[in-house]
C-alpha cells in the first residue's frame, strides 16, 4: 500500500507544471516560452472547469459520480496542456505573454 501511495505522489509531482519547468536545463527565452505555455494550459484547464460548472445537472439524463468529477479535472488539465502546446489550436495567450515578456529576459 505504501508503494502505491509513493508511486501516486511521484506521478502527481511529475504532472505539476512548476516541476516540469524546474526540472529542465532550459534557461532564458526558451524557459520563458515554456512558462508561458504552461500558464496558458492552466488557464484553459481552469476555463473548461468553470464552464463545466455552468451545466445544469439536475435534469440530466446521466448521474455524475465523484470518480467522474476527478476524471474530468485530470482530463481538463491534459486538454489545457495539449491546447497550449499545439501550434495550430492554441488561444494565443502564451504567444502574447512571450511577446510582452521577452524584452525582460537576459540570455
């Protein structure tokens, strides 16, 4: 059981965007680009989660469980990460942030 818990904690730490950024040897503008993409991914995931809360579930055909709620949070995080890193389907927040902040980074 303790092995399962330690594996779960390791996997959770690997999904943390800050650990993904800190664990790399990327510096300067490349690191700024990665940070901007991670921020856009978090923003998109939060936006999807908030949009999901607006759905009327009282008159729904399907019942929701706590497992589905947990699955949706993981799904939205992954969807946000995919949208942010895709060259064709991002919302442009990362590019705009990078454009604004690249002047402040010293290579």
